[in-house]
C-alpha cells in the first residue's frame, strides 16, 4: 500500500466487475421518419437554480441527445481582462464522460470540444445585444449529457446534432436569463443522401442514411439572418445543390424556432405573466 | 395590433382571490384612458401579451420604444418595427412601450437601499457586489468614519481601510450616484446604514422586492424570538437580523451618541443569539422566499400576515408540515395569508 496514490480518493480494495450491456439495437428497429419530419423536442428553462438562466433539451426516442445549458452573467470582468465597451460572451461546450456510447470520454478538453465551443460562441454572439452591458462577461456553459451514438469515429452527423442542440438550448437559456438579445437563435440540419442526393430534414446518425453532404445553420428567424454555417461533404455548388441543402436547413431551424419560442414563453406564463 | 394592458401579475391559483381588486383596477385604468383620448385597448379575459426576443411588438409609429425593445427596419412594408429583446410582458405607459423581463439583473437607481457584500478592497474604496451587472463602488469618503461625522478623511484611514470593511463583509447602503456604465456609487452616511451583523442573508430575485416607502421592516416574532429586523434590499438581497438594542444607556449629548455608535459600528463580532430567535429568523427567511416564489409583493403588512400563518401552521403540530415552506406548503401558507388580508 506504500505505492497508493494519496492525492486521489482510491477505490475500494475489493474488485468488482463492471456491468456489460448488450449492443444497442434501437437504430435498426426504429421506424424511419419521413424525410421532412422533425423529431419532437423537449425544451424546458430554469432548471439549474444557481445559474442566471438555464435550459434543458432532449429529443424524442429513438434519439438519445440530451444536453443542458446554463448562463452566468452579465457579471463584472476581472481587471486583468482590460476595458471592453461591450459584454464579452464566452461559450463552452463539454461532453460528459458518460455521454458517448461505448468508450468513456476523458475529462480534459480536447480539440473537438474546443472547435465546437468556438462555433457555439460565434452562433450566439451575433444575437446578444452586447453593447447594453459594458465591461461585463456573459458565460455560457453547455454540457452534452448524451450523444446519438459514439462521436469518436468522427461521426459528423452526431457532432452536428450535438452542436445544433447546444445552440438552440443555449439561446433559450440566454432568454431565460433576461439578457437582452436582438433575436433568438435556433439551429437546424439538413442532408443530401443516397445516389440521387435527395434532401432529408433533421437527419439523425441513428437513421442509417448514406449521407453525401450535410449542412448546419444557426438562424435568427425574426431577422432572417444566418449566424453560423457549417457544411460537410461534397456538393455541386454551380448546380444549386448547395443552396438547396442550406435552404432546407434554414427551414428546419425555422420550425425549431417555434419550439424555442414556446419554451421561453412557457416560463413567463408559469411564473409571472398570467393576469386573469 | 395585439397589445393589451398588462396588469400586476398573480400566479394562477391566487388569481380567484384577487379577482375583485384586479377588476376594479382594470376599470379604473380603462376609464383613465378614455379620458386621455387614447385608443381603447382590448383586454378580454385571458388576453396575455407575452413576447419573446425577436418578436415584433408593434409596427405602429405612434409608440415610443422603452426598455427591452429595439427598433428595426421592416424590409417588406417599410417603416420601423418595435421588436422585443427580452422575454416578458408588454407594458405601456402613455405612449411608451416596454417589455418587462421575468428576471433580470438588478439595475441600480439613485436612492435605492441595497444590501451588498464587499468583494474587493482598494486603496481608497471598496468594490461591493450588489447583484447587478457591475460591482458598485463605496468610497472611503462616503462612509461614516469613527469619531464623529464631521471628521476629515486622513491618510491613516486609508492605511487602515480594512478595519472598516474587509472582504466578505455585508453592509446596507444607499445608491448615491451612477457612473456612465450604469454601475453605482454607494454611501453609508447615516446611522441607519453600515455594517450588518447578528443575522443572515437570503438572496431572492430582484424583481421580488419592490421599492417601497420603507425598506426596513421590524417584526415582533412568536415563540419568544424577540424583535427581528428585516432589511429588504431593492437588489434582491435581504438581511434578517436580531434587532439591535438601541436603548441609550444614560442621558447623552448628540456628540456622545455619535461616538458610542461609531465605536460599535464597524465591529464584526456577533452577539449571542438565542436559539428561539435563530429559529424565527430562519422562519422569516422561508416566508420571504415563499412570497417571492408566489410572486407576492414583500412589504411590512404582507410579511406580517404570512409570518403569522407560518407560525400557526407550525403550531398546529402537523408533523409533516414542511417548515422550509418549499413547494406546495409555502404556496398554501401564502394563499391563506392573502385570503385573510383580502377579508375572505
């Protein structure tokens, strides 16, 4: 025992066998949605008490995507940050160690999380009225609790779905925090699949499509503005295929926006807005 | 146009109790507006004007935009739209349209009584957390220095700045002025203000505490708890403490009183507080939390009424009564108190 690591809490000495679960077979048995049918979204705000604003997002089965967003601020920046006439919005996206099927993820922030955090920041920053809060910081933290399948094999659709959920959820949390924003941001994904390149709205990695190309947009429906565009795959730009995929993604985002509006409104109604 | 008058809001289950008063208010408002010659607003039952960020509130140019809105050009129809920037209820005052968010950071205004915590000590001032977007400043020159109010601030005071307030200390102060960026400068130049001790702090939403004539409430508690003082900071910080013994020891002149006060004024030492008093302080804290959760205005009358009901509920000896007044129990206590207040 002399070699025991004293800095950490050591496990019990008696060995136990970790449970072994059968492979998930949901993807094969689940009925395939129509190509223009979106999955149902559960979105609820104000679930993290210490945060200024927070939201939780979950997609209907067979999808397993679950994530939470919490917003802190606007709060004073440390003096070392220097003067800033606008609020600084920082965003951090983190995958929980237990979020992926199969292998556990490490705690340390990796390149993928860094990349997604930046994209999340870009998607949200455009919507917040940062000029209203000088010298302040607004911090957005998104934790992905469950992904759709594993994301380690560079399953792009799974990563895209996680980012799209994060954008929508974080925007709900910002609105819940009472931070002034010009519009809410919802994110949608569309893909061109198969030999013909037929368009599919809100494709899930569990649907088993042969994805040729996919596009994610962060979209402010009230202002008709795109805040973030991420495309993947091979598309013919001259033939208008690219535009059609992006347009389809915007259509998805517009539909998701109605859910976002309802979730934000629901909280106001439940707590303070009823007057009859 | 889908704008309606938004009245003071009440949670659904409390609504029937308040119906009479709200209807009266509504009629009054309606009449006033007719007299002003404004357009009559539709306000049928269940007509709630709740908007989300990015939603167009109105395109009618007769309205001025207030807080929680911004102007954006209408690309199709031309002209300007007033668009909401926060989620909340639409409010109109004459021709001013604003959107009131459900929860927002506290925005200091001159004259507000706030409870705050020292977060940083600098050479000539303190930085105080008052639950707003920016920390506020408390200058050494805007506190009562011991040894008389009219004393001049010296460099010795600067060196021993931590003897007045140090990090983590709680204080009650008034907003003296506002800086360009909206942050506040505080002062404690009154015997009513200064360091807080002998009690505990609860934090509620700043929307739960409204500006009133008096922000300091004194309660005579039950069960031998004695007098308890509640400082309702407009910023949502509430201080509940045993009331200080202010009876003068002997006949003193004004200057003598000042000296005595200033000796104790910066003491960080708590008095011994009886368990009975502690219990009542905690109960009052739970009452305030329950009132804020039920969207009820916290003032002297209502706090007294709710506290009374809470004491009775605990006295009835129901073992399963949740003394923390969380959830349903708190709502029940608040509803009973409100019903009593309305004379039902």
